[in-house]
C-alpha cells in the first residue's frame, strides 16, 4: 500500500478523523480563499458587481444539486467498497462517477445557459447588477462539466484514504486562480516598483480565472488516478461506457440528499428575492458575509468529508462501535472550531468587512449580519457531525426531511412575515435564519438517535 494510504478501520478514531479532515480542511480553505479573493477584487469594481455575482451564486447553487446527488452516492459506494477491500469495484465506481456526472453536468450547463438571463432579470432591474451576473455566469456554466469532474476525482482519492494529493491539487489550483484574477480583471496591476499590464476583462475575467484553475485541478487529479500514483488506478476504457447498475445507485443513493439540496437552494432562491427588497447595499453586505462564512465553513466541510469517509469504511468493515465514536468525534471537533470562529468574527467583524469594501454602510450592515448569523454555525457544526452517519451509510432521507421543514416551515414563512407584514427590517430576516438552523439540528439529531442508518449499507 502506498504511503499516502491509511486503513481507517484501525487505530485512533480522532487520529484517523484528523488525518482525513485536516488536509481536506486546508484544501477547501485554499479553494475558498480564491473565492474570497474573487470577491475582494470584484468589490473594487462596484457594489453592483458584488450583488451580481452573489445573485449568480444563488442560481448556481440550484445546479450544484446534481453534483451533490452523485457525489453523495459516490462517497458511500467508493468508501464502503474500499472498506470491503474490493478494489476492482472501487475503481469501477470511480470511473462511472466521472463519466456519469460529466454527462449530467453537460446537460445541466446547456439548460442553465439558456435560462440564466431570465432568472437574473427576475431578481433585479439594475443594469449593472444584471451585466455582472451574466458576464460571470455564462462562462461558469459553459465549463460546468470540468468543474463537476474536478470535484469527483478529488473526492475519489479521499474515499480511498488519500488525503494528501487532493490537498496539493487544491492549493496549487487556488494559487493559480489568485494570480490569474487581477491579470484578467484589471487594465493594469501596480506591484509597487513595477506596473504589469492586464487584460481588463472585469467580472468576466474573474469567471475565466476560476474555470482555468478548475480545469488545471481536474487534469492533475485525473492524471494521478489514471497513472496509479494513488492506491486505486482507473482505466480510460472504463470511461467509454456506462454501467446501468452503478449509475442507478449513483442517482438513487444520493437522491434524498440531492432533493434536500434542491429544496434548500430553491428556498434560498425565494429568500434572495426577499433579500433584494432591502436594496443593493444590503445585498452587497450579505454577499460579503456569505463569503466570510464560506471560510468559516471550511473546517466543517473538511470534518464532514473526512468523517463520512472514515464512517463509510468502518461500516464496510462492520465495526459499528468505531462508527459511533467517529461521529461523536466529528461533532466535538466541529463545535469547538465554530466557537473559535464566533470569537474571531464577533470582535473583528468590521475589519473583515472592510477588506472587501470600504463603503461605511456596507461595513455597518455586514458587521450586524455577522453577529446574528455566525452563531448559527455552532448548530450547523453539530448537524454536520451527526449527519456524517447518514452520508457514510448512504441513508440520506433525514437530510431531505430536515431541509423541507426548516426551510419551508420556518425560514420562508418567517422571512415573509417579518419583511412584508411586521416590517421589522432585515433583523427579522436574520431571526428567520437562526430559527431555521436550530430546527435543522433538532431534526437531524432525532433521526441520528432513531438509528435506522445503522442498518443501511449500499
């Protein structure tokens, strides 16, 4: 076994979790860093540019559901096959995930390029905001198959216990994006002693830099899997045909999770229309806060993906005591990290906002949003931790139940009432968000304690 591999069914539970989660955390941190750098550079253009990119992000999240469905299924299938020591099946699942998800992304990208303009026009009638959203959005959807495939190959390596190669790839990709952003976006870049000419493509340049770095990440990871430089080796001929049994599982296992994601993102789509009620300044502040929160979420994503892999392998090896210990370890670490994130944002919120935009109103509103919204990340950390039981086992129905109730039973009704009936201002909107995340945690914990996931394998 290569030195990048680790048997997650043996040894320290916390050690295995950190071994898988820390590189993933840092990798996602690097990826989010270039997303944040994107927003910093876009903020130098205008508040309307920030609002446009934020609007596109809400629409993109709906399409991302397809990646969630197949990706969630692949985590269960790959990690459990690897835990069973069935390496031929593991390779075949990886091959099918790449080709099947790529085809789905191609179809989704084509559809979204057709309907992107009317969706943006639904949100806003501001010409500058619309232009920014479309300039950024069309190129992102055109390269959607590459982006989805880059997620697939990195996830595949993590599921077989290789946490180091995905980290290297994500860091290199992020650095490439950070370098390309100013070169593509601005007419020139002042480096102090010298000034370098740029291409001056504005918001479109930010989108172009992102797709180039994603393409580079995919090619690196694909080469590693194809060459056998990680423990599992795939074959090109496996990408030239579809396997209906595996593809059916790739759709059905993650379907509840994908339906949850679609439900959540449709709710966010409606919510964003309500958010536009508060004007461009609020939208810009909200968009910046979401990017800051993305950075805070990276430890949770790392723990969630690392924990799901550890749990999947141990379920495959039929070691349920280790599974439960791993889940509790994921919860404990996630909550502890989110407490630290809360301390940082509570005392340094205005300084963080000022990095993105110097407008005093944007900073003031964004600082307030941070103080209300960031504490909910503690609830989300616990929810993610207990949720690894479902993603690792392939029993994903609780995600859908939680999403439907918390979004359509709490978030949207409370947002509508506080905005249009009680007219509380945006503080009522923030209250709706808090109540929604609390509801999600209660439902996920209930289904975790119920224990049906323990009897579910793929």
